[in-house]
């Protein structure tokens, strides 16, 4: 587990506040504990990681679900659909949904596949987190066809495996047909594969969000799907309502930045971490990936814009789950 224990310099704070209409939110530090996975969810929370002492990131996301039965943290970040099921099973849940963070960074890659191809039963398909949102969407669209042994606990572990891919689209002699992946891992993989002589033009990229909407457009009308969300410990919010409001405000400011000003975000992170390996260890990505994945308004990280994240609430999570649970 990587623990970020960082305090922004006065210079950096002044640099940040000059870019925001609400400057006071960057002049306060708050006493709270937060645990989140590295990867896309860390981007909208990049300021919390930089500013607060007790914000932790982990590359082992399986350690997070048990924390919803404990009071070790004031905030937790995890796959919202998995947490919805966890909380429904608890008589008196300790945590409640607060804010949707990401909602659209999943892709299905077809290796040496032609445009229009789709995954089929019997093919060698890799994925991650079987009970996670990406797999729920995949099964809804293509059926339950991923071999059981091809699931990885974390997307980072899947990325490590896919880095072994050779120019024949094989890993240790075994042909790989498809892989479910997320950003920013996708952009990183494409770059590494190209450097290793793999013809990435032969890799079909299916945007899983678009495919899901095409398959369920009559019943699910949102452009984003429920992914990583922020959950707050009920007792903490009861005792610190104003603090929670300020933290959410600060996160929403960060969301606007990562969508509209990704280069400024990358520069801010570079101010604290000149070593990109340290950035990757803390966030699960580096500043270069931020610029590449978020450039030109692409928002490849799938961060949910503040203009609609209030609508992406528990009702939408339940609507999404009612659709994907029809597969059972």
C-alpha cells in the first residue's frame, strides 16, 4: 500500500488558487482518513492526495471492500456497483454514497480483429475484477464467455500480463483474442506495444460505454455508467457536515481541472513529484499519461463532469444494476 504524506508548499498553493474562483478551499487542511485504489479514481482526487496527510492509495484494490465493515476510514473510494451490493447486505451500513467519480474508461481490445468483430464463446479473453462494473457490462453485451482462469484481481495485474504480448498477439505461445481494459492502462499499453514492435493498427478498440448504451439505449440513457465513487462514513459526516461539503467542493474543482485543464494538473503533480516513477507509485499513472489520455477534451479517464455528477446517484446505480443483473 502506498501512503501519500504530502504538504503543498506555499508557492504551489498560490499557483493553484490563482486558477480557481474559490481560493479558500485550498488554504485549509482537514482531519480525515481516505483510502482509494490507484488508477483512474485517483485523478479527480489528485488534490486530496497532494494536500492531505492521511490519504492513502493502494495497488491492491481487494483490500478495500472489507473496510466498508470497519470504521478505519472516513472516506472510501471503490467500484460503486460492488459497494451497492455490499451495503445492501448490511443491516446498518457504516458508509453511504457521496459522489460519482468515474464513469466511462472501459474498453474491449480485439487482437488481430477486423472492424465489426465481437467477442465470441471459445475465444481467449482476458479481463479483471469479475464482479466489477466492466465485467457486468461485458456480460450484458456479449454474454458470460470469459474463461474463469482469465480474470485478474486488479487492472494493474492484467496490464502487467498484457505487457508480455508479442507481435503474434500471443503470450508465451498462447494466442490472445480479446482483453477488457481501462484507461489510463490502455494508453500506456498501446505506447509500450508500439515500442516493442507490435502493430497496434491491428488492435480493434471497442469503447465499452458506447457499446453498452447501444445495447441498452431504451432503458439506460446516460453517457456515463456507475464506476468508482466516493463513500463517506455516516458518523463522520454527521459530526463534520461543513468539512465534507468543503472536501466535495474541492474535488469538484479538481474534476473541472482534469477535464478542462489537464496540462495544468500534470504540471501541479510535477511540482511535487519530479520522478515519474514516484508519480506512478502514488497515482497509478504519471503526468505524461494525464496529458495524453485527457488531451483535446477527450477525458479518457472517464471522470464524471460536475454538470452531471449530481444525477449519477444511487438511483442510477440501481437502474444500472437492474439492467446488468438480468443476465443472471
